[in-house]
C-alpha cells in the first residue's frame, strides 16, 4: 500500500502526516506537489492541515481549484481513500467532495487546544478499528472550523450514518460547552456517501506519540492501514 | 468595463464577524443598529473590447459561482459598469 501527502503552498502539517505514515503505519509515502496530477500509484492520499494560499478568499477555496484536486476527484470516484485534516477538510468541502462548509469559529478566536471527539460510526475505512462511542483526545488548531450545512444535508448525513466524529467532553457527552467552534450538531468530521472520503477538523497526525500528549490518532491511521491491507 | 461582484452570507448563516462589528459600533454609541452582516466586494476589470456587456455579465456570474462565492453559504450579485 502506498500513501501520498498533498502539499500546497502554505500546507504546514504535511511533514507530520508523512512522519505518521512512515513511522507508525510503516508504509511508503510520498509528498505530492499541488501541480502534480498523477495519483496512479497511490492507494490513499492525505490532504494535510495548514493555510494553503494563505486562506485567501476562503479557507481552502483556492487550493480546491489547483491541478491536483481534479485528480483527487477522479481518485475518489475510483473508490480510493482520501483523508482531509483541518485545512484538508476545508479543501474537500470547497471542492464539493464533502457537503457543507467551514466558517469562522463562533467566538471568532483561533482555537488551539486538545478536544475530545466521540466516534459516531465505526463503519468507515478510517474508523474500523474503533468502536461507536469511543472518545479520542485530539488537538484542534483553526479559526474556520465551524461546520455549517442546511437542514436537508444534516438530515441526509444522519440518515446515511456519515457523521463520523462529534466534539464531546471527556466522558463522551456531546455538549455545547465541549464544542470548540460552534459547529452544527457538534460535527467534527464527516465522510462521503461512498465512505471513502473523510474530512475532520481535529489533527490525528499530531496525536500519535504519547510524548505529544495523546496517541489516540493512531486508531484512525491504523484503521485505514487495515482497510488497505484487506484490499491488497 | 468593470464587473462588480457582491458576496454576502446567506440568510440564516451565522456571521460572528458581523456580530462583533455590530458590538463595536454600539460601543461607539450608535443606537438603533439591528444587525450587521459582513460581505465581500470584488472589482473585475475586463480587458478593453474583449467582451460585450452581456457576455461580461455572464462571465462575472460564472466566476462568482465557481470561485468568488461558496454557494453553500453565500449569495452573490453582479453589476456591470460600462
């Protein structure tokens, strides 16, 4: 199995993602520059966090129009796996690969803290080794993480079991106080209808070493690796 | 010729920046402000003689739809200045 980490001007979590794949997942991984368009040899790509294009216009808007994203759409349509983290989630929404949008945080602050998220569905290629109700401790660092969508989209996400993570407190209770950015329905991450594209605001790649305060992120990368191994 | 594009948040989408601006305006003593919504304004200068007015409008509307606005959360309005 081979992973790719897409790099835009302004990406800054690309090396963290690369490190996790090479060190903890133990698989080959390449950086993919945003002007490259050949994703052929990859089984999964990660769209990392950062501030692509300086968040000009809207976070993720300009990156969603870059050459590599046309290839990512085709890659996703072929059933390959796409993981968007933070700015990556914003880019996937802007590209139309995931529904909804991420707007300025409710309190306007850039939030940079550890949060808890509850696994809402283990029925995705990214959460297969986790259980519904599991609580993960993952850091967030964003100014535009406030997930919004219309009522029809929210209904559809619920009906199709596509809300993957919700912000919660340490005990797994979803409360408004535990919602760091005002996201609708406390949504921290969702997946596509075909379940092979996921976006989340928290940073699992920054939570893979006990030294960094949490290793709960490994469950997500480990699940993806298991999915890929089963397909190989 | 110039295309002016106004992008505003859809009704019902929370605008925390607008709220903060409203609060600041009220701190200055302005009364009777019911709501402030923040938007974006773009001026797109068309190359001389490249497009007629109708085609310029169509092009600006397409740019607004595809790039300048995110239709999930924003509305847009285009004006053409000859």
